[in-house]
């Protein structure tokens, strides 16, 4: 199960973002677990999530759904700043 880092800017404040139930609402049905939140201490408008994702294809498909856009809007996510990094391991060659 890959670990994913998603980072982006927010506009509604870190407390609003941190307390939002929307992450569980949209990621829970996808089987995403171990969701951790991070805030840049020097710029609290920059935040990140670390997630364990069982199915990357399902996650990427969900990212295109209106429900994900609505959750991001609720949380104050600036969509054009969203970057997703996926854990990769070096080849054992």
C-alpha cells in the first residue's frame, strides 16, 4: 500500500482545515487510512496530508469527482496548488 503526500495552499485558515470532517468523508470510502495532517509553521496557509492509499487508480478517479471538488472547496483548498507525491522504492538491481 503506497504512502501518498498531498500538499497545497488553503484560504480558510488552518483551524478550519484541521477540524474539517471532509477528509474522512471522501477518503474513507476509498479505504484510505492513517491520514496525518501537517501545517507549515512559518506559513500556516501551506498544508499537507500523508495518507496510506490501497488503490491509487481509485483515488485519482475520485479526485475528478464533484464530491472531491466540493470537499476541497469546503476546506478552503486552492486547487491549482495541489501536488500529489507517491512513495516509490528504488529498484533492487
